[in-house]
């Protein structure tokens, strides 16, 4: 009886807060100060991951079924502007359970899910080789509108996802994708494919990593079929101390009939806490004739701070 | 003394959360997959209610007086875009107490308060007869800027509200409205009126419902004076099981000198929880010559999911 | 042992809420109803302070070091629109500790920090003499993009801050500022300076206040060098009762070769609670030939309500 009273007191005292439990405010803020060759120093939002905030919730409907939603807006922490109109990153609603998860709305494609999973330099947007060299990293449609997405549960380490979207009568707007992956012990392998009408392109991505303990080896292969681009990347994440990882990587991209583009990165991430990480890195494009991605630098030094909430 | 200690411990432990108690993040996400006659299948946000998120708070000032605010933004869950600039649905601030409630800002009009209260098919935006047939349902100004709103307390089941807004020197922007209603036992009756300068129209709406237990009967009458439109709707909500309601309704709208428009709906709502409802419905416009509302379908089948947070 | 159990129960009960503790939703809503001479009555957002909402968080990294972020969007409570794109007021990320605080992003300048600190009439945007007469109050760049800001800790009451921003290759966009201030017992003194390339102006502000108990005396001097404007203001805050303050102030602004502009205000603030304040005031420009700030009234009466959450 007394316990109940205490519990009631607890509920009463935290009642206002409990009313909040159906939604979580979350986000990530990431700022990097970088100096690119022949350019002025710049403060840029999203050095490792794009800054974003959002609302999400998950309600247990019983029998293992859950209703889930997520609304996410990207923003630029250097000037406060938001990227895209409204919840321009993600806006979905769906159900999950023993059957896996179904999401409807604006959702990252199943190809996007695995596209940077085996990139060196923490897949940092402003520093990693895949982000700065791969022509297919910036090219594809990430999060089409009116999307439908299904992810399987894990079967002994194997899992997969498929995604598509409704055209709703507008031609050439279908973006269909899938991925399959295996995670077990030190090994991770993933294959992704996207048939992207909006970009008139078909993307393939294969990634693998193997954790030796002393280092995690990384390898990625990508192909954009219609542009006839082949690209690959190798790298390694080295845990130098319990809260310090150094990563090195190289990427090469070649369009048929064109000169190859290549670059390498060296980066370090220092965990100040579970939620806050300081990082620094250097990227060099190794005198590439043409850069794969518009705006990518010949060389860059950057130092940044990332925080999740 | 011990109780106090426990209470203090509670307050300490939930301190971070208690700091949140002055504001509540809330919202609703609603997605419907529908197939309209002669159109491609579409995923649309706001099948029953418009998707929205907001911030609201209420502070007890003592003596029964409260300060209340609410900020609400509409969004489209299918593509993440937001509807209107900023808190385009509602943004108000005011006081409530024994005298009723006063709100200032961008507020739904007193006419809007009761406009869909006696509509069949759960007053679902994409499925209900009043939403799809009534010319006055889409026509009026919902939430004028610089609004002033007063709602009375309930007197033995009777209550009312009035709303207007400041022109602030801009001609023809006044939107004044009122409603009176009675709720008691099985009976609900409401009358609303809006003099809408922005639409150059005067709207009248009368609604009534009576709950027989086995079914709740619904009736609505509407009039747009300047356009000389008369419209009415009847329907019934039938509680088939404890968490399943089936609703049927019919609506008819006639502008003087024009052919009448009419349509009917059949819909079901299945409560998966207090906060999550699955629904499905069919609407048929019965070969109307002209639809009351632009974009309304000849016929439509829809299935959706609605979740509040 | 029992205490621990209670504590655990508390943590369990408020678990969902505790998950929220890494971010705080906060804000301020302020609405004023005012009648300006020769104009229609108007409802305006931000009578005392601009209405805003935001997300902020602070994480203890150990050793006194903290990671801090803040994202703040201004809005208009009268029509729900937002001011600026996205987090147009502030968006910053940084670290604080024994060394002071460093912030990066979109940040109020060090000059802005102290610009209204010694203004009468609660520094109310729509009512105070400095806001309505000083040409330098509306003129300067408040929160440049790509900002870098450092504030010292307090040394025996003395503290200071410096701010600047990266040009990032865009000419004439540098806004550099500093302030130094002293707070001790009844005395407050502050000096601020801003070299504002965006406005092609150099601003100086000196403010002081002295609390006699029966009244707090206020004085402000401002100068815009390139426009050759000198301006000063005096005032007093009188605590009439424990929750009622009456404030009176006068301001005068003179551009070299032009007629002086001047005005005075009388205002009262009544605290309904710690978070909610009702206020009223009168401003008269004393037949100024030209007003310092576009849109400033010849005279104005206003009554408003302000609430923080």
C-alpha cells in the first residue's frame, strides 16, 4: 500500500513531464571550421552529419505492434537557416512488429540506408573520401515524397529493406531501392541498389567491413550505370585509445572515357562524452583533373564538434 | 516528514523533466492511402484531421486564473512540407478562469468550432460528406490574423463563443463569428454564424446529434447567404464493437439556379489504442454535375492511420 | 536501501521524461494591444520582448567543461508567422567552463548583449524610449551568420565578451564587437562597441544603473560614428509594490546638422507570476520633427501580456 502511495506521488510529481512521454524532441548539432585550398576559412554546419532536430514517438499497441512516427528538419548551425521546406529530411508514420517495419511518407531510401556504412573518416560529409570523391554519393534521390518503405527483422544477422514511392500521376518520379546486409561478429557486408527515375540513373553499392580489433578494415564499391561510373574506396578505423579513433581512407571514381578522380582522408574523432565528439581531419584530392562532386576542395583541413540530443 | 523527503527525492530525480513542465509538445499525424476514380493512387496527409505539431502551455496564476498559449504548425506527413508560414494553424495567447476564456492571436473562429461537429464519417477531411459536398466547408476563413476570441463557461450544458479580429487599417479583412451550443445527455445542438469580409460571405451552420446508444444520429444544415447556397447532411455513427465505429452519411448542396450536388460516405474507425486509430471509407458523389469543392472526387476509397502525441 | 528503491521507482516512473533531459523546449510569448496616434488599434507580437521558441541543451563533459547549444526561432503571436528563415534569432554550438564560454554560429553580438540593459520602460520594444528614439537601436546587425563569440567569466563583478564572424569570402560582412561590464551591489556599468561592416557604421553604447532601493536610476549614451548621431536616455524603475514596477524614461537623439528627436515613456509591469507579466505604457514623441526609427509613433498607448515557458 505504501509502495503504491509512493508510486502515485511519483506519478503526480512528474505528471507534467509524463504527459510528454508520447513524443521525444531529439537532434544533432555539428559545426566544422575548415580551410579549403585557395578559399577563405569557413564555418559549416554538418561536418560529420547534417544538423537536424525532430520529433519522434513510438506507441506500444499490444501484441508486439507499435505505431511510430518521426518528423525531422535539417538546419544549418552556422546561420540558423533550415534546409528544405518543413520536415525536409524525414516525415514518416508507420507500424512495426514481429513482421519488421513499414513506414509511409518522406523516408530515406533503402539504398541510402547502407550507402555510407563502410566509408572511412566516419563518413563525414566534409572530410570522408566517399562523400568527396564518389559521384554517386551526392547524386541520388535520398528521400522521395510519398514513400513506402519496408524493413525485415534480422534473421540470424541477415536483414533487408525495400523502398519505393507513389508517382501520384507525375511521370518519372519513381525511386525504388532495396538493400540486403549481414552483420555478425566482426563482419559486415551490404548490397544496395536504387533505380532512380528522378535522376535517370541506376545505382549499385557494395560495402564490407571487418573488425580485426586493432583496426576495422573498410571497403566500398559503387556504380552508376547510365553514367558508366565505377568507383571504389578502402580505409581503416584504428581505435588508438578508448575514446579516440583515427581513420584513414582512399577513394577513386572513374567515368568511362574520362580521367579517374581520386582522394584520401586522414581523420580523428575524440569522444568527449557519449553524446559529444570532437573531430579533425585532412582531405587531399591528389591533383584530380575533375572533382566528382561540385564544390569539393583540392585539399581541406577541418576541425569540428558534434553533439546529439 | 518522510513523505516530504520522498516528495523531494521525486522532485530531484525528475528535475530535468519538471523543467519541461511549462510547455508541452503535442501533435497529430494522419496519413491516408486513397484511390480516386480516374486518378492514380495517392498518399495524402490529413485523412481525418490535418497533421500538425505544436507547443502549448497553461500556467496557474492563482484564484482560478490561468495564462494559456498555443502554437501550432500544420504539416504534410507525405512529403514533410509545412502548410502555411510558421504556426499557420494557430498561435494564441490568453487568459482563462471562471469568466470563460479569452484568446488573442491567430485562432479558429467561433463558427469553425462547431462547423464539423455533426458530420458523418468522423468529419474526415478526405472522406466525409460535409467536407466533400458542402460548398461552405472549404470556403470560409478559418483562422484570421489578429484575432480576438471569447468562450463562455458552460451554464448547465449551454455554452457559446464569439470571435472577431482587428482590421489594423486593412479594408475587408474582418471576420466575425459566434456559436451557441447545448450538450446534455444524449443531445447535442449547435448554431454557428460567420460574417466573413475576406470571403464576402455570411455563413450559417446548424448541427444536432442524438445518441440512441445503438447509433448516434447526425444532422447538419448550412447556408452561404451571398452565394445563395443551401446544404444539409444526415448520418449515423454505429458503435459495432467497443473499439469499432461504422459511420454512414449523406450530404446535399444546392446553389440557387444550379443543379444540386450530393454524395454519401461509408466509413469505419478501429481504435488500436487511445491515441492510434485505423480507418477506412468509401465516398461516392453520385454523379453530381459539379462538385462543391474543387478537387473532390467522383468516388474515392481510402484507408488510413491517425495518431496523436 | 529503501531510499534507493524509492529513487529507482522515481527514475522508472519518470523514465520517459528523463530521456528528454538532454534538450529543453523553451520560449516566450508576448502580445500587446496598442493604439498609435492617427492609426487603427493593432495587436502586435513582442511588446516587451520578441516572441520566440527554441531548443537548448547543456551537457556536462566533466572537469567543469560543458557542451552547449541553442536554436531559437522568432515568431509573431498575432498571426503565427515566423521571423527570419528557420532559427533566425540564434543558432549556436559551443563549450563553456572555467575559461568562460565560446559560441559558434548565429549569435547576438557582444554589443547587443548590453545595448538595452539600462533602458527605461523595461526595454519594451514597442514602448521604451531607447527602442523608439535611438537611431542606433534598430540600426545595427544583431546576429551575423558564421559568428564566433567569447565571454569571460566574472572577475569580482567585472566581465566582458568579444564577438566577430567569418566573412567566408563575402566582402563587407564582418561585424566585430565587444563589451565590458561591472555588476556589484547596486551598481551596473557597461560599455559596448561594434564595428559593423554590414551597416557601414561604428556603434558605441555606454550604460549605467544604480539601485537606490526606492528607485533604480538608469542612464544610457549611444553614438553612431559614421552617421554622426549622439543619443542619450535617462529613466527610473520604481518598485511600487512587491509585484508592481512603474518606470519612466526620456530619450533624445541628434544627428549632426539635424533637429533633435526626443520622446518619453511611462510604463507599469505587474507580475502575475514568475513567468507571466501584464504591462501597460504610454509613449509620446513630443512632436519630434523626424522619428529615429521608421514606423515609430507620435504617441502610443499599449497594454500587453508576456509569458515565458
